[in-house]
C-alpha cells in the first residue's frame, strides 16, 4: 500500500468517525434542548460533560483530518476536501458520507443556536423575577433589624 493510498484510507476513516461523533453530538444537543424546554436545568450537569467529551473528540478528529490532508498535499479547507473526494472511486461512498457530515454539522449549529436562545429566555425570566423580588424587598421590609 503506497503512502497516498494509506493516507486516503486514513482520511476516509476519519470522515466516517467524524460522522459518528457528529451524530452523538446532535443527540446530546437535542437532549439539552428538551431539558431547556421543560425547564429542568438541574439535569444539564451530566449532559454538559457528555457534550464536552463529544466536542473534544470532534476537535481531535478535525486535527487528524488536517494532518492527513497535509500529507496528501491538500489544503485544509473546502477546496482540499473536494479534491480528496474527487480523487476517490464511486464505490468508496466518501462523497455521500461527507455531504451527510456537512448536513449534520449544520443541524448541530441550528440546534445549538436554538438552545442558546432558550437559555437567554430563561435567563431573562430569572432576572425579571429577581428584580421583582428585590423591588418588593426594598419597598416592604418584612423584618426589621431585630427580626420583627
């Protein structure tokens, strides 16, 4: 197996691994969204750890992909990936895998944006509630310094 052939195989494998990892991230983001919709933030802690692990894996795979592209003398961008895909046989299914990964990445970005909006909405509700409580507290001292 030549170096380019080995690098081609490595890169195709990395893209498949990225697709699997992105699927996991999308599932985590959807779980996060459900928690935010039903307003049970106490459940976010363990999910946050899973999300960080998933993102770390995707970063690691991205670094590996960059290295393999460089070994193939391809740029680490859309043009480099398209050159790689164009060089593959139809039987490799890399084109469909890559397109699926791109679509899944867009979906993850959209879900993440929605989750951010949900977090901001809840933050505003909490801030408004806190302001009301603080105004009530300053207007009506329920207890004096002596506890009466």
